[in-house]
C-alpha cells in the first residue's frame, strides 16, 4: 500500500479542494478535486482514483490547510 499526502483546503464552507501528487518528484502527476463539502470531496477522490484512473493500492494521508498552516487529521 502506497501512502500519499492529500492536501485539503477550504476557502469558505461550501468550497473544498484537494490536491495530491500521484507521480514522482521527477515526473509529477497532480490530482486535483473540487467539491461543495468534505464528504463529497472524499467520495469524489475515491471514485476518481479507483474508477477513472484505475489506480489500486494507495491510501491518502489527509492534510488540512487553513490560514496558511497545514495540520494532519
């Protein structure tokens, strides 16, 4: 299982975004998702990774970013 940091930000209560690098440092592959709630964001991320991208065997470490400071959940 590969663990990847997923940085989650919220600009206001109804605007959430998440970004992860699914590639390597030499060959980055950004994965970005937008949603209206944290629950919707999590669902879209899983659907995208397992469905559209067809990637198995990864898990995300959620890192929330607020007021320019990131903190893990």
